[in-house]
């Protein structure tokens, strides 16, 4: 799929891709920078001409926290981790929800993780 | 461009903490404090800048006209500014720009917040709306969670411990004990911090600032107006703002806040100084790790050495650089819309001999740094005594 000028808000498509375990990204046709599909102008060169790119939702934990005092809606899920991960191939970072992590020993930095879905908890991750 | 020299002429604050009065009442109380401290009449005010985030939680937005009416100057124009926890400094900056440009001789800058009546769970939830919600709040990250993620990255990357971070809280409580308006006026120990409940690992309850109510206000004016009214004023010699990727995932490094560096560089350049010239700083310590990162981003310490400096006491009152002599957000409290203005009140009091037991000795130059969310937006200001 190649769109010369991408859709202004691609969140529905981004969510569909995450549900399939992938990240919808955009590759700038001018400078090749890869960006998440939720941006509209390239941060490197300012262009808005992109090709849609599907990135595989596997990568490693960059940092995380274990939430024990959660915001509303997450009470039943604590303790869980909120994770910043870096995708394997592109170096793109995304963040999401990773359930059932009681202690830091359960999730050392660089633990391999993958995207498994998208729901009311945003991007959902699991340990590989 | 020729700019007017801009001065802080007076400052007032309510106590920070759990307050019973309504948001419009505390906003008025702080404003009256600033007006009386400046020795001016309300009718001399030409515009009002009100910073606030969650007025809706106390059934009052559009606070400006309410405050102006109660000051007897309903005809005076006003506006409200929201930039999450950085609202106060953004509002101050906009007021600064307008006085510097010559639009106004004197303006009122008041920051205010009233949230404690909503309870911890709802406050945590409301605050999460300040994040890049699609990637952060929606996925269960609270603000302690976002800063905890930065703390884990910092502890992983540098030679620092959770006890080092705790030393920031201990120091700020030491200073807050000396501040009659502080929210948490209690001495604490490293053990108290380490043994407090985990909120979002590795951050514990005592690594986190409290949710506070409170309001702070200053009068900002040109130097001619200041000289005509009082000898107690300080000059604003530098002002800078900056931005960062809204979500942590968009930042190349998680142990630095880009907007602080951008804002500080601009403020130092305007002031014609470097970090070495700063005698004390009121910085944004919403969490212990934030003060460590701030102290590096502002240029007081090399990258990765801020935690050690805190542990060694360099940032204590009258240490090599006094950081948060007021007690900071940690002990003085964090009424989010008021915080950035409250920092200016502290600098004004420090540089005009009104800060009592917590006075930084022989201080000439003070700095404020206040950011929104995880530092997605930031403002830095530099002040000089006259
Ligand atoms: Zn590009």
C-alpha cells in the first residue's frame, strides 16, 4: 500500500495494525526517515510525502515502570508494567501495557517483548 | 528590538496544601497578596494572566473575569493559560513578553489550582490527561509511572542509586520545614523514603510531590513603574521556552529533558550569563529524579553526576548551588497551575530579603525552571537583584 500524501489522522489504521501485532509507520519518500503513522510532517525534512510501512511488533524493553497505584480503569489490573520498547528493525520506540508484572526481576531492561493487540489499555504487549 | 526592562514588583501566595476555600477565593487571596506587597492600587493593573489546569474540578473556569471583578477592575482584560504543570511559567512568560514589548506598564500574573477534594484516584486520572494520552495515559501510565520510567533509565545508565534519589526528597523537606507556606513541613530521612509505599517502581511515595491546592501571584511591570512604587523589586534578565516530543517514546534519551536545555540556553543567552553565575534555583522536582535531571539539563552538573551531587549535599541550602530553597514541589507542594508563579514568588522574596530562615546567603542571581507533563514544554527565567 502506498499513499503519496498520507491520511491526516491514521489512528484507526494504526489501531488495526496493532491488533494484528504490527506497527503502522510512515517512511519519508524524501529523506527515508521512519516515523509512527500518527505524525503528518517529517521531523527531519518537513515533507509530508510518505509510504506506509508495516513494522513487525517485536523488540526489546528500553525502560518501564510497574504501576501499583493505577489511574481509574486499571484498578483490577495492578501490578502491571507500562513499557517503552524499541522495535527490532527500525529503532522506532512505542509504549504500551504489559500485564502481570509484580517485580522488577520479572522484566529486566532489554527483555524481548512483542505487540499482541490494542484495546482500552492502548497497545498491549507480552514477553516473548 | 529595544525591550523594556521588566521587573517583579511584588509577590503573594496562599499556603500550599489542602485548602477549604474555593478556587476563585484562593486566586483572589494570592492576587491581593501580590498587589499589597507591590504597594499598588488594583486600578493600576492593565491586564491579568491566570494560569490554571483543572478549574473544571471546582466548577470555575474563565477565572480571569471573576478575579478582576472581585478586585474592582472588571473592565481589565484577562485570560487563562493551560500548559499542564508548566502553566504558571508559561503565563509568566506571556506577561513578560507583553510588558517587555511595551503593551502594558503593569500586569497581574496569578497561578491557581484546587484538586485535593477530588481524591487521589481521580486526581491521578485527571493528571494522566496531561500525557500524550494515546500512547501513555491510555495504556495505564500515571505521572509517577512516566517519571519512574525515566528514573529506571537513569539508574540503569549512570552510577546512581535509589538512595541518591531519596536524598533529594530529604533535602527539600529540610528546606520546606523553614517555609511557613509549605504543604509538607516535616523532616524525613533516607530510610523514610526507602520504606514508603511503592507508587510506580522504582519511585516510592516520598519520591513524589503531593497533590496540593494553592495560589501564587506576582506583579510584573516595567522598571519605570517599579521605581515609582517600591525599592523592593527584582529584574527579569532572562526568559526562555522550549519543547520536547510529547511522548517519552519519541525521545532519543530518557535521562534528559530537551525542552529544559532549549529554554535554559535561551534564558542564559538573554541574561548574558552561564549556569556558573546562578546563586540558587527553583526547579521542577515533581519527582526526585526530575530534580536530578533538571540540575544536569540546566548546566549545574555534568550529565550523570546530578544524583551524586545531591547525595554529597551540594544542592542543600547554601551548598555549592542552593536548589529549591523553598522546599520545591516535593515539600512546598505542587498546585499545578500555581507552581511556576510560586517559584517566582520565592525568587522575589529571596532577592528582596523576605525569605527568613531559608535565605540563600549573598544571592544576586536566581533561576526558575518549570515544565509541563514530562517536560514536553518548559520555561526558564533568570532574575537579578537591584
Ligand atoms: Zn523526511
